[in-house]
C-alpha cells in the first residue's frame, strides 16, 4: 500500500455511504453503498441505480471520500455478484434494503423485488495491494464534463409581467 495504511482503508470503508465506481475505462458513477466487513455492497439494475457493466464485471475501480468530502483513496476491487437465495444474499440484501431511502414495503419485500426483477447486488472487496492514497493521488481534479442526457433542457428567460425600466 503506497502511502496508505490498512487502518485508513478500513475507516474509509466503514464510513462509506457513497462510492464512485468505474468498470474498465468507463466513467465513474456515484453509487450509494453499505459497508460490510472489509468491503462495500451495492445494488444496481431496473428501478435502482445505474451502474453499467458492474453486474458482469470481475474487477472495478472504487474511489472513496474522507470526512472532508474529498477523495482520499482509489482502490481496485474484486466484484462478486451475490446470488438470490444464497447465504450472502440472505444476510446482506435485507440489510442493504433497510439503507435504501424512499423504498416502499419492508426490507424483505424490497430484496424479493430485487431478486425478481434481475437487479444485481454486488460485493466490492478491495485488493489491498492496489490502494492509492495521499500523497500518491493525482493532483488534478479528475472532473469530467457532464455527459449528454435527454434530461438537459435549455433555460428560458424569466417571465416579466411589467416592463422594467433602467434608470
């Protein structure tokens, strides 16, 4: 671990509520997550968060933030998709469902919906030898321009009922 102790990695995982996850050379997506032991658990798929390629991937890059909100480490992670009905699914999916904001129904109902609709619940386990932290993090911001989306709308000038005079 270049510049990062195992304690920093463990603390970053324990405090993770959101992680930026990218698959291969794709863009990083902000995904809400749940810490589980020395890994994080994420759900994606129909009706849930968008994470293209994550369900089929074997490795992903995870970026975690610190208490100040800035990037503190980048790590390659092993992706394990949990199988519905398996021991890990039965343990972690209901716990993850309780963390889901604005979900209708009970946690067990939500986990059953995930299983029935083909959602992927994945465990991202960091490879300890791939952790990059301060001072080895890149100095640039790594910000990307906004991706094209049909949701983007041109803003109109505000409506004015009466003419405003300049003095």
